[in-house]
């Protein structure tokens, strides 16, 4: 039980869907082994014991608002967060996405780190006005250099030290432990044990540009090993049109639309390569997950994906299925020695740039951590 003087960090998340549960875990992990306790608040989503356990926080609260209730001024949420903010000795608030940042600024007097997980968050005039109104106690993190640069373009009068990059990251040991082996993964996904598999995970949405993925695979297929298959995990509004495109390209028999699969990252060893074709991906957590599994990656050369893949995977220009095809063929022709070299380089990249331990060191070394009027103290040794 904490004393009244126990310092706390308040973390506010819009919800825990998709990657945001792990985002909450990532930021809570920054304070493990320090004198700070972390209270994580989910504005939307039902109470869930698995989410509570996965948040890596000292306490988790579910406000259980609906998405509809989160529109407009969000006065009820502001009142609830204000009550929580006065309930203990908070030193800092971390807010993921704009709505939680908006609520945190209005409900508390805390220094706030607003984490941006997408491009264009502050392109709207009213959001720029809001950020400027609270700039004295607001700092912004982008999940990649690309997102950070977008924030700086939107808020050109801000000092660079108030808009920084703190990468998304991965718990390497835990991630490796949870990955099924190749045979188990293929069996779970209903894939052939002997085929050469190109994997993809993502919403079936224009931003993910799966049309280029299909066209690139179709162009590469004659030069790929016999029985090659493109396995797409995900669901969304483009499913029907993408299936029709696969038919038009003559590759329907070689494409598997597997739909939504919970915890898909545990099955990444089913793939011989992983392809991400997104239009300006803010980060690309699936790339880290593929690299942990030892799977060669190919990614569109834009957004945050480039920062992950450069020098340890293959890049191709956005929207160029012909060049994606070249990259897929090149990976299919790699020797086992070359593949092992990739795995070694990928592991080193993950450890040096995208691990929990490395990002925690970077966070506490940021000069800006001392800019909140001494609100934060250094972690205990």
C-alpha cells in the first residue's frame, strides 16, 4: 500500500483495442524499478482482467465510456479524470492520442506527455490552438522520427526539445517465449507445411495498401518457389474488393484471407517473409514482431517503417508492385547463411533501438525530463 507521499504517474488511454494495450504496457514499464507507481485509466472498453494484467501497472481503472460518449466536449470524462487526479500524489500524466491529451490538459494541472501514434494529429486548426494554449506543461512524443517531424511541422513555433521521438518497443524475452514454432504456427493458421509463405498482418484499409501487396505478389509468383502463398491476417471494409482483385490477377488460389486472429504475432514463424505495403505507416509494430520471429521483412520506403527496416530488411518505393516483386524474389533466393545473417542483424537492431530496456534508458536520459519544474526525479538505482 502506498503512502500519501508516494509519487504516481497517471496514464490515460482512449481504449485497449489493437496495439494500445501494449502501448500502455510499454509506458508503464518505463517506471518499473523506480519510486513511481503507475495508474492506467482506459476511457473506453469494458472491465477486463486480461487487460488489467497486461497493462503492467500498479492499478488499472476502466471508466467504460462508449465511443459515442467520447465525442463532443467529454465533460463527464473530464470530471472523472479530475477526481482521479486529485486522489493521490501524481507527478506526471502520459496521454495516448489526442482525446486523452485534451482531457488530461483540462482535468489536471500536471505536466503532460501527449503520445502521438499517427500522422496529422495536430493538422486541425483547433487542435493546434489547443496545444499552444497548454504548451507550458505539454510535451509531445511521436512514435517514430517521421511522426515527430510531422508534429514539428504542425507546431513550428515549439522548441524542438518539446517535441521528441520515443519509439514503440518490444519486450524481447517475453515476445520470443510466446512465439509458436514453424510447424505449430502453420497448423494453427491452416497453411501448408511445405509452401513458401509471404505473410501480412493489418487492417484491410486503404492506408495499408494491400492492393500493391497483391499486385506485387502476382508479379513475383512465377519466380517464387512452387506452392507459394500470400497469407493475409486482418479484416476490414476492403475485404471484398481485395478478394475480387486477387481473382482478377489470377492468384486467388494462392492467397489466403485469414481474417482477424487474436495475438497473431505468436504465429509469425509460419512465414518465410513478411511484407508491409502501408502508405506512410506511423511506426509498424508488426515489423518488430516479424523480426523477433526471425522472419525477413520487406517494407514500403516511407513513414516509420523505414526507420525499423533500413539496413536489416528490404525497402521498396511506395505503390510500386514491380519493385515489391523484385524484393520478394530476392528474399526467396537467399541462402540459409544469408537468412541467418538477417536474423542476427535484426536481433541486434531490436536490442539496440527497440527494446524495453534501451527505450527506458533513453527516456530517463532525455534533457526534457528535467524541464517539468523538477516534477520528476531520477529513478532509484
